[in-house]
C-alpha cells in the first residue's frame, strides 16, 4: 500500500479528533527550559535530562534542590541491571540517605475535556491509549467518554528518569533510576517518572553493571560508575552549557512522521508489518543548538 | 490477589494445553552447544552468542564459515544507533563485501500439530501468541486451529543477532546487527534472526554510536568500535573458553517463574499491573560454568 500525503492528512486529522484540539504550538522543535534541564557529567560522557515539573512537580522540586546542594556529586550507580535500570543513590540508611524527606507518589492524574495529547496507538497491553504529551510518552484511559474525563500517566519507556522507592507507595526520596532496557511498563503508575534523557543516552547505557551472573565474580563496588557532577543547566558556566531542542510532539510534522512510521511505505518493507506503533519504540529526535 | 502455588500449577497447565506437550527436558538449565556458540572479543569486553541453526540453518552456516575465516576480525560497527541496532560489516561494495554469497530469508516457518513452544502471552500487537522456543523469543500464528497448523517466527527482542540486508528480501550476506533498544518488532519476519547474546550484553550496549544528532560533529569513523576477534567457541583455546548455561524455557521452573512475573505478588506492587507479559521484557538468565 502506498500512503499518499493526502491519506496521511486524513489519518492525522482522525488522530486529532479527540486529542489535538488544544495543541496550539505547531513548530517542529521545542526549546528546553534551562531551569528544568539537568547536566549529568559521568566519567565517560555528558548527559542532558529534561525534567517534567508539569507532571511531577514535587519530585522535580526536591530533585532540583538536591542537585543544587551537590547531593549527587560522587554518588554511585549501585544497582545497574542490564536490560532494566541504572539506579543511583546514597548508601542505603546512611545519614545522608535518611536526611532526605519522603515524597508522595505523583502519577495517574485526572484529566477533563480540555486535556489533550498526541495519540499514537489504541489498546496496547497497558492502556486504552498511548501517545505523547510535551515529548513524554503517556498513557490515557477514559473514565467517562461523554464527559471527556479520564486519567493519564507517564510510561516507562527507555531513557525515562524515575524515583525509586521502598515497598510503600509514598517512600521515594533521592534514589533515582534510568530505564536502560525494554520498557518495564508494569511499573507504570506505581513509580514517579519525572524526567527523560534527551542527549547522551549512550553514556547511560555504558554505566557499569553491578549484577554478576551466577558463577561469576561479584562486581567490585570500587568499579561502580560514580557521578562526577550533576547540575541544573542554568548553574553551568555558559561555555559548558549544552543547549538542546527536542521534537515538538504536538506538531503536524511529528504527526506526519509517526503516521509514515506506522505505514512503512519504504520499499525495504517488502512485506508490511501490522500498522501499529509501540509508544516506547518511537525515537524522539533532539538537536544541539548554539 | 495472592497467587498460590496451586493456582500457578493450574495456570501453567493451562498454558501448556496447546504448547508444551512435546517438551520433554524439564531441567532448569540448558548447556549451550559450543560448536554453535560464538566468542566475540570487543576492545572493552567479551560477549558470548548462542547461534540458532535449528531456526536459521543457512544463515548460521554462512556466518560460522565467515567467522572461521577470520572475516570479521578488525571489522567495525559502522551503523550504531542508540535505542535501535549496533550493526557491523565490511566496507559497503568493497571486494570483501561482494565476495560473500547472498542468503535467502529464513523466517516464518510452517508448524504442524507436533510443534510446541512455551506460550507467554496472547494477542500482542504483532502476533496471536508469543513465547519461547529453546530460549529464543518466538511469535506464533495459527493457520488452521483444527489441524493444529500455524506459522512461527523469531522476534526482535533486545540482544538478538540478525542479518542486515538490502531492500530485496534475499539480499543478506555478512552485515549483521544486534538489537540494542526497545524491540523493533516491525522487523519480525522480514529479517533473519539467527542468534542471541547470552553473556556480556553490557559490552554490546557500550559500542560507540556512529550517528550524531543535528548540530553535533559527526562521529569520526576512526572512533568506531572494531571487532578484535570473533571465534567459534570450540576454536578458542580451552583456558579462554567461556562456558554458559541458559535457562531452559521449556522447564516447569521457567513456567512457574513467568507466571509469578505475570501476577506480581510481591508487596512492592501495592497496585497490581495488568497480568500481561511482553515477551521481550522477560529476562532470560545465564550462568557461568567451569
């Protein structure tokens, strides 16, 4: 099947019926807010993280405060499981660890008829609908179709930054993790996601794993990857700042691109895959700007 | 919900109705066949790969022949896209490249009523059923339920090894890739998967990316990661051999483990996720043996 531009237009507008009405900004790229952008310096490279105060304000506020204090400088990634997560935090139950207040979960927010997002797919395993909201992968479940109410939450795609916790819901403090493998969507809604990597994900992937397989020597904790420095971008000297723009997932350019991705018109696809999209398998582009 | 061992037993036997009857070997671990195991030495670590001659015999035969010739020693990973694939091969259109015969696709094999696999999930986006066959993630689609016929194929989970190709179906030769990101399942059935990483996946994840984002300097090809050596394990001097056993995905231990994974009985899950499993999100354990 050849998908014409006209057809893509129709598909795009269909996708937008319930979800795009409030999206005003049609620019292809979106400038990050430097005051909600983190520069993470690892021994082997630099990583830029976009925080999400619009979704998880209390987690972002506490995380930024810790970053400003230099809390994470020298902290190691002490639970790094290939294909799963790279987690960092102070020594468990240390004074430093216990000094940080606990945070209440931030997820599963209620939405009304004015809420919108860029819908990508219906009926994935974990949600009635998936898509993007301000470049974050989200899931959406209608609760009352007539009233237009529902609930939404951020989903655990590779590259997201979330706060670890104890068994209790409201027990996160300072230990955080990046998802480094196939999306652990079963954690959706019970962990607070509060950011995502927008630059340097390969350096997150290169963090030393801490788990040895059966029969192998345990990894020496002196080999764990330590954070050299974690800073809010506005606090970084101008010459060392990294300025990133990310794809605007509310733009018509983006919608067109995901519809092309869904329909795989390139001749490489001598047999077409099913026209479905895994929200965690859609790369979101970043670009470096002066 | 608390899932009792008895309930797990019932679930396991339900899972097996159509799929486990022919699985005889109930041992928890499976020894790899050294003659179909590859030792890949990278500058930063060693990787062990299990080949799949039972699924893709011609690809495995040609790959092993190339490995034996030392064809891949010094070859670079020249297309490495974070979150997608790490691909290696000789210089495009070089004499070396053109010297290798083209391979016909090996996927989508027909099955009859004697065929069995360990079913994990129904109705994922890309297949009626997913599961494991000899530790490889497979998808299955019945074609005639009464006769018990169907078709099956290997799926693109992280860590699989597959042959790249040109636009034509039967155009693979020597260029191969590892999946390093969220499963690109849209490639299922149109690419030949012929192995998977069973040890050292973190070293595959640390391969130098070759794609720069817009606005950044292009990656210097002299920085590409080169293969130090690729050998069939039986050709490696005994003292340097790495012996791996992998989880036997046909065992009752494995079935029990995935059912526990599905139902998440640990108190950490203060709210239970939907009882579904993404076949690419189930870690398969390996262990090192003398």
